C-alpha cells in the first residue's frame, strides 16, 4: 500500500457558517467552496491547509437520518473521520479484504471532488473512522479555486 499523505480531516458541524468562523477567523484558513454529495446526505465546506494537499472539511448532514446527521445526534460536533490518500484504492481494498479487515465499503464509490473513496470500519482502527481516497486520473483532488465571498457552490 502506498499512503500518499493525509487528504483531509473531516469535522461534523451543526452549521457551516459557524465552522467558517472557527477555521477562517481563529485558524486563518480560507474556505474555497462547498459541495453537496446527495447520495451521502452531506454538504461539505473545504478549508485547504497551505503548503499541503490536506484540507479540513466541515460536514453538515442534509437531514437527521444521514450518517453525519446521526453522528451529530449521538456525539455532537467533532472529528468525524480522517482520510488518507492512496495511489490505487481498488488494490488497497483487495489487500485489506485479504487480511480480513472489516470494511464499510467493499468497492470504491464516488465522493466529494470526484474522488474515489472507501471507509474502513472503526472497529478495525481503534474507534477512528478511516477513509481511503484516490484522486481521479488527471485530477488534483483539491479545491478548484478560491471563492470571492459568496462564490460557494
């Protein structure tokens, strides 16, 4: 397996504007864009970390029955998952299956920014939800451009 680096730290939040206050005003990060991934029931705001390929992703559930909505109801706001970028997600999933590792996703699926993603069950990782992701061929997997105020999509 080739872990290429930390791709993101995803934080479940109740309000994206409150997250923006925290990450922009307190930490000095700059939100670049929002993206809704309807099949995952989540809206994400991206805060790239300068000098890295990593981002902080603020996640808000699109409803109480979505994975993030359930997380917030049970645990409140906080770190939802850590994502590691890999070079070949299908090969990595095959390797993990061969080791008998319990996976949430048996095959890659499409996530935010067009990345292929899959989750390892937290029972295998000391209670931490781990996402593996692969940037699409020819893609950078990061934010396309900075927004100018209301430019979030």
